[in-house]
């Protein structure tokens, strides 16, 4: 019986075939633009279709799914604070590396006049407008920051009203499930969409536009390693007084498994086992690790920073400091709005690109190497879950210190 190819493999194959077809059609770019590109545009339209309802529903469900605020108490607050702070650091690190190493420098695709002329709001204006005066208008306009803030407020309010909020809770849960199904169906079309988007790019500009992808992969992997060592290792040593060397040795099996499967959910039992072996009580492990597998996306957030900068440079655009701050804010908040969503990395990247006015066609370049990037960012994500559990347990003075320690740092 033949093994069925997974979606990521299909997308990679589609990218490779698209490159070759694009090279063949270099003498006839009109064929690529008129007969192939429309199918890529259709894929982009489908992605745009699901982003707003998907984020709204999943974020509302994720917020009230935390349960009673009083019951969650300090542990929940510390967990969420750690996840959000490390996610913000991840985006910042991604942007710093992208700036220093110039991931897309020297490879320019001219962007059309309409996209070039689009006025991008200043970061101060973004902060002032983060609270929607009309949530329905925010949904219609696709204002992602306003939608995320409204969803957080609505989810918290539904949780606060208790039994009276059950019907609304059930409605959003149903909507979220429906959107997950729709997202899964649309992502099945992704290989064809990537093929249709990459063919005209190569046909018009040549295969040289694909050379920076190797640099993107190197920068994302380097960023993941640095984030794990500096942020996770640093927080463990400073806050929990826990050996980073021992941590990385113990979490290694889970990290490798996550790298291989590119699935935080599939790695969940192994992550919990490794975390408990480091002295975290089951009561904390069972709360932090599943929550982290759902909303902690440091690796994905770092990838957003690198890819947004890369796409901007490839299209000959320069990101201002304000735009880069918008990337940090959008990617950090969006990380909990795409929990458990198929193709969450690309969905988040769509949101980030929309927030700073970059061409969505740049997704075609990233989609083909998404599986390679997904392996590294998933491994980083689950490593962060375990680090958070140790930090929270230590802050609550519940970390068991008499478990055998292999190495002391």
C-alpha cells in the first residue's frame, strides 16, 4: 500500500514543479499570467476569506476556554505572561537577524503601482486605533488588531457571565469548529495555489528570485537556536535557578520528535513526560503544557519577523521602525488567535503582511519551504512550553529539586 503524501510534501513538490514550469515559460510570460496566475489569485482570495472569522472564533473560544479567572489565578497569569513575553522577544529577534543579515537584499521583484502607493498607517495611529469603536466595522474592514482585541474582550466577558454565556459559548465553539474544517479544506488546495503563484514569478523574473530562500531557512534556524539558548536558558537560570544544560538534555527527545513530526499536539505526551522528569508537578504540567501547545508559538512568531522583512526586501520595500513594531504587536497577539489551525504559520503571516501593507503574493515564496521552517519552529515551540512550566513551578515554589540532576550549570 502506497504511503499518502502529506500536505507539506505536496506543497514542496508543487513549488519545485512550478519553478521548472516557470523556467520553461520564461519566453512566454503572458501564458503564465493569463492562464495560470488566476488560480493562484483564487487561492489568495480563499485565504483572505477565512482569516477574519477564523481568528475571531478561535480567539474567543481560546479565551473563555481558560475557565474561571479566579480558579486560574496566579499560575494562569504567569503562564500567559511568559508566553506573550517570549513570543514578543522571538519576533524582535527574528527582525534583528533579518535586519543584520539582510535576508532579501539584492533580489527585487517590482511591486505594482497600486500596492506601492498604499498608505501605511503610523505605529502611533495603530496604537490609538487598537480599540474598535465598531467591532462589526473592524470585521468588515479586516482590521486584525482591532479584531484580536475585541475577541479577547468578548471571550473574557463570556467567561465572566458564567451560565448565561453558555449559548454564546456554544455558538462560537461551533463557528470555530466550522472554520477549522473550512481551513483544512482550503489548505488542501494550497499545492495548486503555490504552483499557480510561483510559475508567473519565475516566468517573468527568472529563477534567481528563489535564491534568497536558502538564507531565510538559515536565519530562521539560527534564530530558533539563539532564542532557545538566550531566552529559555536565561529565564531558567535567572528566574528558576535551573540548569539550562540539564534542561536541554532532558527536553531533547521531545524537541527532536517535534522537529520530525512538526506537530506540537503529537509531541504533547513526550513534552509532559520530559517536563515531569525535571521536577515539575503534574498539576502544573497538565495545565501549562497543553495550553502552551495551543497558544505558545515562539518559533512561528520568529518566523513572522524574518519572513515579513524578507518579503519586503524582495519587493523592494523598506520596513520602517513603526512597521516593524506593528509586526511585533500583530505577530504576538495573533499567536493565540490561530491556535490549532492547519497552516497556522501561513495564516499568521497573511495577517502580518496585511497589517503592514505588504503584497500577499510573497506567500508563494515562503509556502514552498514552510515544512522545512515548520520543523524548527515547532521544536522551539514545545521547548518553550517546557521552560515555561519550570519557571512557573519555581515561582510557585513547587519545583521538585530532589530529582536526579545529570549536570549542573
